[in-house]
C-alpha cells in the first residue's frame, strides 16, 4: 500500500510540474539562487573546516576549551561541546552533520547524539540578523531581543529534553579524546573538501525541491500554511499577509525556530547513516518553536509596548 501511495504522490507531482512549467521554473530558479548566493558561500567553508577539525583531531582542543562551561551547563561530554558551538553558530543542518560526524568517529554515543540533536541544530545568527531582521522585518532594534529569544528557547528546552535521555556525561563519549596528536595529510584535506561539496550539493537539492513545492502551494486553498515548508520563502510570505505586527513577529520567530520541513529534510539527510531518529527531533523542534512563540509574546507584552 505504501508503495502505491508513494507512486501516486510522485506521479502527481511530476504531472503538475509538466502541466505548470513556468511555476516549476520560477520555484527552481528561486531555490537555485538562494543556494548559490547565500547557502553555498556561507556554509561550504564551515563544512570543509569542520571536517578538517574532526578528521585531524583538532576538535580535541576546541572541546577542551569549551568544556569548563558547556559540559556542566548542558550535562554533556567534552566532545559534545564542539557540536553545541557549531549547532548554534553555523545554521542548519551543520549541527546535525557535526553530531553525525562525532558519532561516526566514536567521540560521542548515539544517546548523547540524540540529546544534542534536540537543541543544537538551529538557524545561524548571521541569517537571523541579515535576512530575518534587517531584510524582512526591517527593524534593527529587534536584533538583540530576537537573538536572545531564538537562542534562549532551545537552551531552556534542553533542560526538559535531557530528562528523556539517561546517560552520564562522563561515559557519553566513546572516545575520551585522550589522543592529543593532530593528524594532517592531503588525503584528509581531499576527503574534507569532497565531503563538503557532497553535503552542500545535497542541501541545494532539498532547497530547490521545497522552493518548487512552495511555489505550487501558494496557489492552493489554505496557502497560509505553506511557510512551514521553507523559511526563506515563508518569512516574506508571512509578512506579505499584512498581519498585525505582534502576530507577524511571533509567527516569523516561531518559523525561524522550527526551521521548516526543508531544514528537517536536510537534517535527516545528515543523520540517516546513524541510528538517530528524526521523529523525536521534529517533536522537539515544534516544542522549541512553541516556547519561542511564548517568549516573543512576553517580550511584546511586557517590554516592547
């Protein structure tokens, strides 16, 4: 039955793309431009550098530097501190990729990886500042409160999520990073670069596909729900609805916190070779988006007015 369902969906999508070639071209072009102009130059260098840091064992020193604060605060192992840094600073789906890489190199356990995935795979501060606040909300005064809300909500939620994962932060790391030696050769560099291009190309494919779906979805009844597919197209769509400011602001921050199903698909593509599950991740991101909405509402109610 599932096979016929998938065949029906894919066949229907192919038929729609053939019947509406202009809409398909417009959606694909928007997705390609987004990938080429924003995602590729901003994310690819971080992917290659992160690969190098992990493969050369340089991550040992970064983790040791961060561990005095992050280890106790989040109840994680030393190695996990690097994933927290990348997950909050580099944007989707870098947090998920680093977690998968740390599991693959046996620096963290699967259980700790699932816990990390629940809160440290987020929208990057650069995207929030430049695209969400400056370009769309067009209000620089919202930069600081928006960053505090969007980063504060996953931190708060981590206190809840950790209760569902029973492990010791002493034993969460399979490889205790006792080896302090840094390894480097051109084979590692080549592998890091090729893995970076493979990852960024995969991300681009998801962005283009979801941009096409978003373009089609805008023509359907109930199109107001389409922003949940992809945030880059969804945010301006929400603001074009000319909602009251507080409704639009809360909706934009909630969508940014969740990341959209395009980011979810990208995340799944990063963890599919591990035993990490995507369903708990989706539920946890929805909870985080709800907390974000509440914090944004309280900010508007008690501070902004």
